[in-house]
C-alpha cells in the first residue's frame, strides 16, 4: 500500500497563524462553524469552535415566562406601598377625600425665655 505524501517522525510543518515550526503530527485543522477553514495551526494556538458561532443554527428553546402568573381572585399584594412619615399616612388621598384636611399634627417645645436689655 503506498501513500501519496511523505510521512515520518521527522516530518515538520509551519503554523499558519504564528509561522512557527511544529512536528507535522502536532498541527491541527482549524474549524469555524463546523467547517474546516483550511488553516493548520499548532495545538498551543488552536481555537476550538465557539458555541457563539452557532447562534440561530441550533434551535434553542428555554421557556421561563409564565402566561398570566397571578392567581385568580387574589387582591392582597396588588396595592402600592409607600412610607409617609408626616401625618402617620394621612397626608395622601384617602378614598377621594383630601388627606391634608384630616391630618392632625401635635408638637411640643420646651420653654423659651427671651430677655431684652
């Protein structure tokens, strides 16, 4: 059986990326999107075929969203929460009435002495 090319442990080739000399058995074909590019490169500079190159080619479904995820009839938790430090929550609109009209504020100060001369 004859081979069309010379073979042997002393055969060498050159990397198409770096130009460095390698034993011919250590040169590998570079592949992009599943197809050989025709470049033979050393194993230390070889870039494997990236999964990002296959976006849109391989069908991927990853359903995570739910249709209408709220439970039926649930009313608690649907309101908005806010913190109102003035008036203990009475300063907001309460059922169509002005909250500021019903707000009562109590305050107290110690004694103040004013002297003039």
